[in-house]
C-alpha cells in the first residue's frame, strides 16, 4: 500500500477491481476527494447496458459514487439512476485500497452487501463465491476480515438504515 499517494479532485483515475480467477474489472472514474485514508471517485456504470440482479437493475446512465478506504476491508458504492434518484448502496468486501498516481486498486474478496434506497432490502450476497474461491483455506485471515466487514456493514444498515450508510460515506 502506498500511503504517500493521494488523488487530486477532478483528476481521472483508473479503478481496478482485482477478481479471483476471473477477469479484473477496470474503468475510468473522476476523483471527488481523497484525504489520504478515504478516497471518493465517481463513475458511470461500466458494465453491460443492463445488468438485472433481480433486486436492482444497473444500467447505462447510472452513476456510482464510490468510497474506498486504505484502512478498511470494504468499499461502499452509492448508486443513482441517470435522473439522480438513489437506487441504493452496493458494498464490496475487499482488501484495503491501494492508491498510486492515477490509479486505485482493490482486491475483491467475493462477499457483497446490497442496501436498497429505502432500507427495506439488506441482502448478503455471494457467500457461495467466497467458498468457491478457496480463500477461507488459502488465506483464512482475509476471509475472516471479509466476513467481519460484511457483518459490520449489515449491522449498520439494519440498525441505522440508510442514514448509517449516508453518514459512513459523508466523511
């Protein structure tokens, strides 16, 4: 981790989501702020024109305001539609972010959490993918940290609802 590098607001960066045994995901984003611990970037949906998860649809025009920490085992992405309406928060359990000049990288630990905009849906996702990745056997400490991070975000969403996630990402 490069603790010296900070991102400059307004600059373009490449965000890389490193995936276990799958293609890494790379996309451009605009830096909103970076205090040396918490980096915030904004990017349009970079996937297929429409990705329907059943509980939410990500589609062309959606905007993700993404929060990454160099000292936390998760990333929180606020998702809005093209008109600015909040859809919810998609949270990835990851290793702490690594930031270098012009780049931000995180390693996906497979576990995810979805919290709908109205707080009625708090969904733990992809626990089967964590098991299939072999991480619990190859790096039990990282798997345990991912589970603790998921538990922490789920508890925040269930006790404080959307307000809790909004406070978490406001600072």
